């Protein structure tokens, strides 16, 4: 049985790796900043990490769709 060709996402492989790296770094940096900084500026890191995660999930969704002809 032949599978339908997969569509490509809007991120190329290099951009996808950088997005994952940025997400992981931001997710690790936020709790450290929360302990060190007296204000709530660490929340900005969480917001940016969530935005990057949304981009990665949108790219995953586009990649899983069958390619249109």
C-alpha cells in the first residue's frame, strides 16, 4: 500500500533545530531566573517559550498533512 506524500512545514530543518534549542534554553532559564531575580521578569521567558512551542506545533501540524497535488 502506497502512502500519500507528506507536506513540508514552513520551517526548514535548521530553523526547526534552532526553534527546539531556543525552547529548551528558555524553558530551563525561566526557573533559574525566578530564583535569582526579585521581580517577575522571568514570566517573559515563559511567554516567549510558549510562542516558540506554538510555532513548533504549527510546523508539526503542517508536516503531518498529506501533500496536495
